[in-house]
């Protein structure tokens, strides 16, 4: 019997009990919430494959439902970062204002591409960004971040905003690395700022996908319950880690989840 068939049979047996299904969703929320706070990302890129692979959630619900759960999760982690003055307000405000219309536009293209195609695209982005942390050197940290050109911020905001809407992703998985590499922000400043941007862009994406009927609100509630406290704990740990360690952890997690989700999406 093929490994995929064995995996599917095992998953069906697990979900014979609704209680087990809820427990696994709560565990996914806790793990993703912790990683979101630790790595400065909304968590959708990890939650989406985890929900489809381990919880058997259909592609569109798995893509869209993590979005509204992103808002309280990222705000919880941001509390820890804001106390250390790590959030760049200029970057956050410009990215949210420019990213919102781009996110709306991208959201309405998601139906045209189809759920499985979106899953594959998400996996490719996650995998490629994870690998970049091992092959591309990060820029040195800068003492002040007031000199970031507005055109660079606009480029990141518009492009990532569109992709965030298209892939039903809050954008943290893309904003964080681009803030580090393209805007040349210090790692912790980049991750802290990307959390708030992800929270802002989760709002238009949520509205659009709610209108399209992609969001399972019961799933949102379960994810939020466990992710909120763990995202704060993840952010507290990130503040204690060296920047290089954070980047390596970020890269490893993205590669693992991206590669597994790509295999799963293509196999099905």
C-alpha cells in the first residue's frame, strides 16, 4: 500500500472522534501561536498546511480560516515586542495603508486559481523563503531605521499585500524576510514590525474571504483560544535569542513545513 494511502487511513481513524479533532486543532493553534510570536509572523503559512494535513480541513477553509485568528494572535505577541521599542512605526503604517487595497485585490483572484493551486503556491513560497536564510547572508544591523526609503517600503507593501490576499496569508511569512533583506532592518525590529503589519492586512483578507464563504468561524475560535497565550510566550523567548539564532530557526521551520506541504499537495 502506498505511503499516502496509509497516511489517509490513519488520519480518518483519528477523526472518528470529534473530540480528538478539536484537540488537534487546539494543538495546532498553540504550536503556530508560539512560532508566530517567536518568528514575527502571522502564522497562516504554517497553519494552512497543518490544518489540511493533520486536521483534514478542506483547502479553502484551511487557507482562509487562519486569517481572522491572526489578528488577536499577532497583537498578543506585539505587546511583548512593543515594550522593548522594537516596532518601526513608519514601516508598519505605510505597509498597512498600501497593503490593504492590494490584499483586497489579491483575495478576489483566489477563486480563479482554485484551492489546490493556492496550496502549492503557498508551499513554494514558504520553501523558497526558508532556503534563502541558508544561502543569502543577512545585512548587518543598523542602529537607526529612520532612513528607509519610502519607495522600498511601498514596493514590499504592494507586492506582498497582493500575494497575501491571493494566498489567504496575512503576509508575515513574506514581510519578515523582506524587511530583513530588502529594507535592511535589524532582525528583531523586522520581526516585531511584521507582526503588526500582518495583523493589519489580516482584516481586509478576512472580509474578502468571509464574503467568498471560505471561513469556518468555529475553526477560528479554536485556533484563537490556544494561539493567543502561546504567541506572547514565543515573543518573550525571541527577545532573549541572538538574531542569527532566530534566523536559522525561521529558515528551518519554513523549509520543513513548505517541503512537506508541497509534497502533500502534489500527491493529492
